[in-house]
């Protein structure tokens, strides 16, 4: 599931889970599930950002020293 998510979709789903938790209307069990799901989406976001950062670093021009 998480491998198919784009950064934007994962971020949106993370935001949804956080809003559910902020509302405070969840049972303990549902709150724990929301936290677990939020962690998955946060991990996806972090992985996507890290992959993008690596691509930028690889494609960036090397620094010249004069």
C-alpha cells in the first residue's frame, strides 16, 4: 500500500489522521489505529522527500573551488 502512495497523497492522508486525533472524538482503540496509520504516512512522506533530495544532490552541479 505505502509504496504506491505519492508524497502528496501520503501527506493528505497524514493530515486526515492528525485531524481525527485532534478532534478527540475517537475511542482509545481508534486513536491507536489513527496513530499507527499516521506513522505509516509520515514514513512515506519522509522516504519520498529523502529520495527527491538525493536526486537533487546527484543532479546538482559540483562546487568549484578557486
